[in-house]
């Protein structure tokens, strides 16, 4: 039986909230082939509610979301069908 998807912040094994995938048609004039563009979500403190990073640790004394983190992105060339 397949286990249900559960992100790490809710006690599951998956560190990412989700991944977006976009089809890019490319630009032949600029030498950019058609490709898929993947973007991760869940590594950055996007919501500012401490679900990703401890808000007791701050690089400055300003209140509010830390803005700490990063996301992953990559492009995968599409094959002609």
C-alpha cells in the first residue's frame, strides 16, 4: 500500500511542499531549445510562520519574516515527439 504524501513540516519524509513544472517553447533566434522548467517550493521561509526556519534565530533585529532560504530550479530539454 502506498503511503500518503506528507511534507516534513507535518512530520513526513518529504522536505518540499511541491514542485511546479512549466513548458517553455524556447526561442530559436536566441538558441534556446524547447524545455521543461522545474521549480521547487518549501525550502524558503515564504510564509514567515516558522514552518521552515526557527524565528528565534535572526540575522538582524527587524521583526517579520526572515526571508531566509532558497529554492531549486532546473531546465530539462524537451524531446521532439
